[in-house]
């Protein structure tokens, strides 16, 4: 089975990012590691072998990306970017009120 390793420097994260691509053709499947996992996790845990026939026949191609958990979900040292109105200063997207306010939650009934 075809296996490619790629690595490049991310200026946004200030570190190298790595990924593995398995297969030569087919529908591209973006594969994320588990929480705080790494790009090689699917291969180490036998998932690429389990999908071997699909990869060999060119039905699918896996793109196993690295995690950014240390820079996002688990970056307890980092305060989320914010702007007035609860909008992200980088995306401009409003977060749901329940995510912004530590107060009471409101159930919605249909």
C-alpha cells in the first residue's frame, strides 16, 4: 500500500506539522487522531491494515493529520481571543449564549 510522509513548518503554530497519506486513489478521507493523539495513531493501532483492501483497490485514500490539541483545547494557559459581543476576533463568529454566559441555561421546547 502506498504511504507518504509529509512535514512542514506552520508559522501560525510556530512548530512543524506532520501527516501521513495512505493509498493511491479514491475518495479522500480526512482522519483525525484521538484527543492529544498524533498523526501516526491510525497506523499504529491497525486501522490502515483493517482498511487495506479499500486502500489497495483505490476506493479510498486516508489523510492522517496531526493534532493541535496542545494549542487549542488543552492550552489552559491561553485565554480565548474575544471581542465585544462575544465574537471571536479572528473569525467574527458569535458563540452561542450558553457558551459565553456562565449563568442559567435555558431549555428550548418545540
